[in-house]
């Protein structure tokens, strides 16, 4: 006899409906007391009218635009300022590069930072407007890209972050965590046709962003990195899906969380971007950690805990 409901909100920019239908089947098999509904995020007030009045959890990996559940909590993706991410991570003792905000009309205090700092929009995405600057010249500037202004407006604050040297070509690690469980992980390394960065001080206009034209994606398995990503998820436990970006200092081996990416458009098992990456680089995300079945088990467990 069903005793709870799980609503999974599907979004064509993030997942295929067939993918979520399969998740629903697996969740029902693992937790027969859970009724699972896959609902599109559409401007239709009656979309969830057929969902029975049982304890209900609604999960959307990305921010919900239209649909509102009739009852129960809604866990959804959130676009969080980077400074808010760093404060939450600092409170947990999760290592992040030293950072401070750059605000209009204020001179930043960058004492103790290295010779170079990475500056980025406080509200941003996709590496837009990320720059490397000499410490003494770093200050707030207006957004230089349409994406940066779109996310944070014309007065979008900036963040200055201590530069982490990851090697001759920038390298980062993206770990997708679903409610704190790793479901896939890949490494990104910048195009080797770019000008190399021979050491942490040899800047001649190079970008420090690992992604971009000609970059290389590959799957990786590193328990230390996965554990750090899972620990970082505790900073935002009600955000279902995080893309935790982790850097490793090539000289010291120390790991740092550089971003959490809580907006959620990274269900790369079936997202248009994810399917394209898998085809281009010849890997199978699902096979890495049996990530989709593992996700079904996580969702079943979360629903049981929230709907007691």
C-alpha cells in the first residue's frame, strides 16, 4: 500500500523524460511504498492534481519555474552566489582557496594572497568573465560579458581568489553529487595548443579556465576527491544535485573546492550537453559508478526520510 509520494520534475534542458521514467521504475522497485510521478515543469496549475494526498517530496535538479507541489517540501537547484558558497564551505572546514569580495568603490585587502589572484563574478557560470590578475591591480569592474551581467546585473560583485596552480595546462575535476553521493566524475584539461603556464608566476595572458575550445574531458576515479566533494555537499543539503569543482595544487598536492554549481543543469547522463560530451570523448557516464541506479537508491532513501 503506497504511503508516500515522490515527484520528479523533468526539464528538457537537463534530462530526457525516458531517463526519469526509468529512474521512477527503479525507485518503485526499491521502495514499493513510494509512488513516483515524473512531472514536467509547465505553467499548468492542474499538472499535479492527480497526485494523491500522501506525504510528498518534490525534487527538481534545476530551479522550478512553473510547477508548485500541492504539499510537502520542494528540493530544487539554486543559483547561489560564490561568496555564499565559500562562507558555507568555510563553516564546514572544507578547503577553499583564500578569497574576498571585490565591491564597487572599495579597495580590497589582499594581504597574504599570492602574486596573482583569480577574479570572477560573484553571480556567474560557464567560466564567463573569469580572469587572472596581479594582486596589486585587482579591483571591482563592471561585467565584461553578457552572461555575467545577466546573472548578476550591472553591479555584479566580483570575488578575488588565491590562484591554485594545477599544472602546465589548467586542470580541474568535476564531481556530480546527488544529496551528497558521487554519481559521476570527470577531469577537464585545457587544450595543449594553448600557451603553457610553466610555473605559477609565468603569466603572459593565459587563461586559467580548464574548459574551452579544444579542452579534453575524461572520466576519473579518485576516492580522496570524491570524499571531498561529498563532504562539500553538506554546505547545501537541500540542493539535490551539485557539480563540485575541485582543484589540486600540482606542487603541494592539496585539494581545494573552487565552486559548487548548485543551479543543477548537469544531469549529464541524459542532458543534451552530457550526451554530446559522451559521444565526443567516447565515455559512458552511467558505467562509471552505475550512477543512475545509484541515484534511484539515493532518491528512494531521501523520500523515505522526508516523508515519515
